[in-house]
């Protein structure tokens, strides 16, 4: 399978060799080739260049991209795309004055989604999740992380991860999975949280590992959910199964989760809406990627991650959707990129870098995804004719994607 894209107005994120991640000052630059071509062979980026040095064009399909911009498909490093039903009623409750935390305290929130998921068959869960995955692929997502965490029983957690694994098998999108048994304390364990953590450590983790269902482990480290100490216990146990941490920290409160995650060599720390100077400092010179989730801040009307401050302090930053039924019922990475610019004062270059190269890093996919580099997976977005790439976040309400190519093939 060979495909040649020609007359590309601007080919974005062109890198001879990929940096594994981009730090603050490096994020300002987005290397671009004007009037370019790119050649895809067997699902891989084979070569690229400018139209003045294009070779023979016979023997394979050619796509004319006159006026269009081509960029690597989005790398969405944080999602909960596998879930059952929706929480539309809680959305209305919030409009009517209840807070996200108040809803959770009343038995809504994550445990509400868990109840729905436990009652949903694996087949039906796959059907609902497949629909969402197809939608995000058409919106330009080429690599995606999917978490469990709406099961909260061994059986239901395994069901979620099996569904995510099946999606990975059946669709041309690259999927990494994360075990998030410590997402909330189920009702039955309300007065005995330790017993639930025992269940995670003694039953869930061994079974997840036995079936090879997850690459990563996550904990929602937050007041009312799991303490730093409890997170550390789970991360220590997960290490025995070689599960690398990627954790939810500092969504509402800074309780020391960032420092603990760094200590456990987390690949990423996600949310970070509330950041103290110590939290920021502790991330410097580490392998841990901070991840902001701007659509979550938008939907819950909570503070945005202080991206400007973090980037200016030299930290790398990735942005992701957090696609889930409670805090972010949207998997649209184009909206994430636009919101990062509009609400977090990231430049278009910074936002695109955060959603490609740095997103790939936060999933352990730096070698294969996130840039236009020879030998990488042929995952590309072709835009409609637009004036320049800054127009993507600028015209935030329009769908500016003409076509998405995953593994070298057009997505219908
Ligand atoms: O990342 N914060 C924790 N978990 C999810 C939302 C959970 C929910 O409300 O269903 C998040 O925002
Ligand atoms: Fe999340």
C-alpha cells in the first residue's frame, strides 16, 4: 500500500530525528515544510520533501493537497473512552447549582458510572465505545490512551480493559491501556477503604497482569478519593507487574501527589489544575510529563492548568482530552488544542507540540508517533484549505479536517 500526498501547502512537525519530548522553550518552534510532499508505504512514513525535488509519481495513488495543511494525527494521552451510558442528569444538576464534589458525595459521579457499567454486557460496552472511537478517529486522533476505573469490581475492571484491548485489535488507531481501579471507593467499601485497596492489590492487579490487559497504572489522588499514602501503596504493588504510573493529581487540591508520582517515576502526572510552586519545582529535571486537560476545566468551570507559568519555567507539557462521562464528555482533540490557546495562553505552536510529540511521550510512543519523521507510523491529518495552521485553534468551532490517514490508509 503506497500513497503520495503532493502540493501540501504546509507540512507540520517535520523532524529528521524526534526529540523524545519538548521542553518549554523548545515548544515555541514547530518545524514546517512549505509546498511539500510526503510518501507513505506499508503504513509507515517513507520519505518527504519539497515539490521542487519530487521524484516519479507513477505506480501508486496520489492525493492532491493544494491549499491544505498536513500534520501528524493527534496523540491523546488521557482518556476514559470505554464507559457505559452518560451522566446528562448530573450535568443539569450542576447547572442548577450543585457542585461536582457535592454530586459525588450524594452517590453520583464515578460510582454512578460504575453501576451502569457493571450492569452492561461486554458486548454492549464494546458497541458504545466503538462508536466513540470512530468519532475521535474522524476528528484526527491516531493514538489514544484508555483507562479502566468505571468498573470498581474485579470483573467489571477486567471487562473494561478487555473492551479497550479489543478496540486496539479492530481499529487502526494505536491504543495504550491503563488500570485505574483506584478511581473511587465503591459504596460497599465506603467505611472500609483499606479493604478495597486490598482488593486492588491482591485480586485486580494480579488478574490485570495475568491477562496482560494494561501498560500503565493510575490512581485518582485527591481529597475524598485516595491519599498520597494509599497511592504509594498501589504504585509499589503495581511495580511488581511492571506497570508504569500515570496518575490523576492536583485536580482540586494539592496534597503532595505530584512529588510522590515523581518519586515513583511516573510517566505522566495529569490534571494539575491546582499547582503550587513546590509542585512545579519538583517536576523539573524529571522524566515525568505534566499533562493538562483543558476540556475538563471548560466543562466543570474549574481553573485551567497554569500552562503559561509551567512552560515559561521550562517544563514540558502535553494536552489531552480526558474523554469521560462525568467531567469531559468530549474526545475532540481539536477543541483541546483551541482551548489551550484561548484559555491557557498557549501559542498554536506550543499547543500543537503538546498534542503531538509530548502527547506521544506521555503514552510511551515517542519512537513511533507524534511527528513527521521517516520510519514513524503514517498517521496524518489533512485539513480543508485554510490560510495557515494558526487558523486551526482560531476557528475553534469549525471542523477543518478534510481527511484522516491512519496506518497509511484513509479513514472513512
Ligand atoms: O479525569 N478526576 C477523575 N476522573 C475523571 C472524571 C471522573 C468522572 O467524573 O466520571 C477525570 O476527570
Ligand atoms: Fe481522567
